[in-house]
C-alpha cells in the first residue's frame, strides 16, 4: 500500500490538511480509479461543513482525473484512493482553488507510484 500526502493547505506545515492512501483494489471493477473521501467529525463538527469539504474534493477530482485515468488505462491497472481531511483550520476558509491545487500536485505522485 502506498501513502500520499497532500501538503500545505491551511494549517501548520508539519500537519498536512489532506492525506491520502492508494492501493490496488480487489475485485472486478471496470473503473480504473475508485476514490473515497473522509472528513472526521472531531475536526469538523458541523455536518454542513463536512459535506461541503467532500463536495469540493469530489469536484476537484472529477475535473482533474483524466491524466490519471489515461495512464492507468494504458497500463491496464486500477487503483483505489482514500483522501482524509486533517486540517485544524476553519473549513469555511477552505476554497475550491486550494483543493484543486493540492490535487494537481498529488496526481503526478500517484502516477509515479502506480
């Protein structure tokens, strides 16, 4: 199992706000990538804020997945990714641009390890 860390977003540099794990999935899933998102209730107590963060993460992945899909398709492989929100900063200050920038930085790392 490979672990990837999305660095720098809203918070202390030693505590990345987003972290992720990726591994080869079991079973016969036709899609090359499966993605799951987790936002802990301890860090973001309000459900509306947790859901907003997950929506932003899903949208950033949706808009930036083509590079990952293309590579996995050419290699005929699949991957599962779980992304966890870990920032202590206010989730209301979290913008889509910040999350998208993090996705663009992490996708090459996932590709390199896949």
